[in-house]
C-alpha cells in the first residue's frame, strides 16, 4: 500500500454538520462531501465539465469549516480552489465576478473603481439606493467609500508616540484601503500609541485570495509577486494584517503556491513567519496602552470570521481582547462563531442562502443587548451591517476601532 | 426511466424539490460505504401526502424507491441499488411536538439527532441514542438502521425509544403504528419491526420517540491493563456489582499506539488495552459508583487509573477515544470499519482473533470496542486503488465475520446490513429465519419496490 497517495474522502458525512450552506439547504449536492465526489468524478473523466458542475462546485463560502473538522485530514480548500480555477477557465464566470477579478488584479484599477463608485453613489437618488440591492444587502446600507483611499492619506512611515518599541509593517488589504479607512486610521493610532513605528509599504496590493477563489490564478500571480516584493524587503519586522482573509493568504496560501507560481520559497516562508493578525498583536501588548478611566461601559458583542478561525488558525482572541479592554461590557452571542454567510462574493451570488444565515446572526446579536458588534473581517462587516434594519442603533466596527475609541482618541 | 414518468414524479413535489441532472444525481449515489448506484430521480418531499403520492406513482409504474436521510450509513443502506427514485427526507425536518410532561417528542424523519438534543436540553431532557454521526444523521435514518451509540450500554438503542410512527406503505397508503404511550400492547409492535428495516418495508413520515431527563452529573475514569482478559473481567465485575455505566469504551494496544504516534497524549505504549468508563446520575450515587469501579478494576490488576475531577479533565480522558477514528483515517488513503458484536465475555477472544487475522493478511488493524455491550469496531486503513491490499482487507473482514459468528456473536451491532454485509447473513441466520423475513417483505411490498437489492 503506497503511503504517498493523497487521502481519499471516506464519505463519512461529518463535514455536512460543519457546512453552513448544507445547514441552510439540507441538500447533499450542496455539501463538501458532494463537491469532493464531483471533483473526483471530473478528474477520473467519468463526469464531463459543465456549467452545472461549475455551479455545484462554486456554491460554497470557502469558509474552511469542512477541512478543519475532516477526520481524514482532506484539504478541501485547495481542491475547491483548483477546481474553481478549472471551471472558470472552461466556462468563464458571471460578468460581475469577472469585473471584480479584473479590478482587484491591478491597484490602479481598484483605485479608479472606488473613485467611480464614490461619485456614482453621490449621484444616485436616496430612494433608489433604498430599493436596490447588491446581493442580500440594500444599497443604502452598503458602506460609503471614504473621500480618499487610506494609503493616499498617510505617509509611508508613521513615527511612534513616546518611547519607540520597534517597527511594524502594516498590510492594509483592499477593504481597509478603499472602504474602511477608519479601521486603518484607528489601527495606526493604536500601534503608534503603543510605541511602534508603522510602515505601510507602497506597492502593496490585493492579497489575491478573492481572485484565487474565482479561479483567476494568473491575475492572482501578479498581485502575489507585487506583494512579495513590497513586503520581502522589510527585514524582520512583524507584518500586521487587519483582515483574516489577507492573513490566511500571506501565511497559508502563498507558501502553497510557491511551485505553481515559481516563487522564491525562502522569501515567501520568511514573510509567512512574520505575519500576525493585528488583534492578537494588540492583545499581547495591552499593557503598553494607557486607557483613561471610563464611567460608563459600552455594551459589545462579537462575530468570529471563518477565515480567522478556520483559515488563519487560532482561538477567538477577540473575546479575550474585549474582556481585557477597560470600559467594555462584553456580551457574547451564543452563535458568535457561526458563519454570517458573507463569504467573499457569496452574499452577492447566493443572496437567499446568505440572507437566512445572516438573519439568524442579527437576531441573536440583538438579544445580547449590545450597541456595538465587532468583527475583524471586512466582508463579514459589510454583510452584518448591511443586514441590520434601519431602526437598529447597533454599529458594526473593527475591534481596533473599539480599542481606539476606548483610548479616547476619536 | 421514461420521461413522462419522471415528469409525473416531479409534479408531486415541484421542480425546485426535484433533481434530474446527472451531476446532481451522482451526489445521491453513495453513503459512507464503498458501493455506488445512480438514482434516476431525487425528490425532497415535505409532507406525508407528498410521500404518499410518490409511492402511488411508484406502484403504478413499478419504480424502485429508496429512502435517504443524511446519507451517513456505513453499509450502503440508502444507495439505490436498483436505481429508480431516491426520496430524500432531509427537508422534512420539523420537530412537531415536544412534550416532556408525558416524556415524548413527535418529529419528522429529517430532524437531525443533534438538533433534537438541542431542542430538548432547555427542558432538562435528552434522547439517548447517540451514534457517532449524530450531528448530521437524521432520526429517520437512525430508526431505519436502529442506530446505537456510546451510551446505549445503559440506555438502550433506537428501538427502545420508538413509541410509534406514521408510515407510507408501498401502495401509497399512510398508516400509523404504536402511540404516545410507553406501555402499549395493542396489537403487533410493528414500530419495532421498522427499526433496522432499512427502508425495505415502508417510508416513515413521522416518528414518536420516548425521551428521558438529563442526568444531574457525569463522572469519567480511564484505566489501563496489561492483560486483555482483565478488561473483560473488569467489565463483568462492574456490571455484576450493580453498576451500569453509560459507556465502557475499550481501545486495544494497536489503537493506543497509533493515537500516541500522532497525538502524543501520554497513553502507555505497552498496555494491552484501556477502558474509558463513564457513569451518570445523581452526584452522590456517581461518587459511590466511581469508588466501587476503582475497587473492581484494582482487583483485576489495573496498571493505571485516572479519575477526572473536572470537566476539562473529562474532556482530556475522552480525547483518545474521540480521536481514534481520525487517527486511523489518516494512516492511509481509505479506511474501512465494521461493527461485529459478540457476547461481552468474548471480547478479549474476539480482539485476539482480529489481531491474528490482521497478521495473517499482513494488515494494520486497530480495535475500538463498546466493551460493555460487546460491539466492536475493527479499523482497517487501506487503499482502494491497491487491488492486492483491498482484496486482503475484504478477506480479513470475511474472516472476522466468521469468527464473530463462531463466538455466538452477530454481524452488526449498530450499523446495519445494507449492501455491505448482505452476503454474510447466512453466517448468523438459518435459511428458515431468512425466509421468514422474505415472507414479511413480500406481504407488505409484493412488487419489491422499497429499497430493493439489499438484505431481504
């Protein structure tokens, strides 16, 4: 018996209990086990490629929950990604998805698109925005584009306040740069308050994971090369990400792609070793922060992004951070670790499934009585905030924004 | 299947609850067993009326119908061996009534076992059968396979909890068996006949189950032994002392070493086997039972005894047992597991038989056993593409079935027969008994429409 062969799916079906899409649809053909079976049949040439096959393989959040609990240790994630690539090559993708990939592939296009969206949003009448939806989200509940992308408003290097403790490299990702500049400003303020010099290397671009999910390997390859160049030069300083997906890309996906993309594996491994998520980094350095006394406590609940728990690894540090932050009344929701249904572009492609998932999350967050809902993934944030109804006073923010608020700086 | 017949079936549940494209159908050709067969159509009914209409159409055109829940069976039970229609109950998943005052629940067949537990917990109740697949498998599937689980030693198996059911017969007629009463000797106890019938007698559309109060507390201990016979002696001495633990799980030497290789939990590598024992009930009673158990295992030369004092310690002791399947699954591309069952006192002899058979065929095999009820899971890592290895695994399991039969055991304790063990039925049942099952089958399903190609 050869020991080198890859693990086969034993079809035990345990992954069905972990799959958020299966739990909503209760259909085997929308389960991780079925996707593996279809991929195997396609590879064995017993099932030809077809648009139906593409749809079945793509109706997936890429949350990684199946791989995380598989008793046989199957890498669903990698298999799904490769299959999506083959299917996209054979049948193309929806025009909106193709445009997204086109846009993410080059920083200048992304900048231009954000600019157009900014203007477009200004021109659309409010009544239209209320009625129209992007996937499961009403347009008027979509985040507003900031005046300028984050990186254009900050120098490449920001000096620390007080005694200097070291330097950190900040990989901002597309979302913080173009949508959630507030997260970026808050992160920089918190890090400099801790005594860190913050370097935001020019030339960084999209982490490329969204492109890989949509099978656009070539475009992804360009972005990955660009990022390696931007980050590789920065010696030994820790690289911080504020988005779990970017983290998963730099830490886990880049090293796996070394052979395919002919990357220098030493450089890539060096980068991967330096990457941390900003939330645990701040948690580890809480004693370097000086919180002013708070007379009232903020009621806060949290949502754990799938890519932090299952893609990036690690326990729920947000809960620990909230418990240690002065002036915070942490109110955990029982389903804090359940998927919200955002899944990159999933909320746009499969709004009915996504809506069922997010509605449950919103209802349960409400019962905690929290005013603030923190999550450290931009897509989760868009999805959660976009599905709160108009009357709700709850706000969805990044945990770093909460820390920044509690430091009394904004 | 002819196009017009397909259309007629699809009209019953509507287009959005019917599947007919090859890609989709192929996802209903399998369960966790190796054999596959393609259905011609998959339907997701939501009501008894729909199931009834499906069966009427099937009877009219003589189309085979195979029921399916979540497809976690390990013996091929929901595989549509003769093609035709797969009726998938996963969307028929409503908990119709929870009545803890009268200690019963009424559920649709697609309710997931774990979801039922979560619905009962706030009332301080639970449903005892706990198959390893409970977070995904459905009550319909559990009943059809008469599922067991770890705590069945104390609480009994699925059949002990089924009070009544609504069933759609081959003709399409819907009938009711049993009631909501724990005591009920009104006529044949037909509900029990359906437990383990694997969908060959009718399609359940509603099940009434007995539920019981959650115990106040649980206590856990793990004991290792240097001789296998001491494990079996301990099991019978503990039960003989009037203690019925919820679980008594045995890991053999091979399994403990495989777990140590991958997880490094500090299990003794030289021990012949270990027993994980759990008791539940009123706190004071549990404490006394633990004391007595310690005394009994000491009398039987226990090499090491660890008693969990806290919840995390309990979890730590369970880690080895819980990780066993995954450890073996990762040893090779594929894994085969069976569930032969022997009388409790014969467990050590059966383990030695399995070891000898594995050695004879040059295979790595571990044994997990529910030692308290003699239900054993030999685990064989293999590679289906390696023809010689696969043949040796098949031969070994055939010999394991024969060895179990020779010890007065049986083919399956909790997985069922399905396609996997149908050829071996003759080892444990005589010709007339098998014939009697056929008589029943022919009486209720004369055209052999319900899950044909299986054990009856």
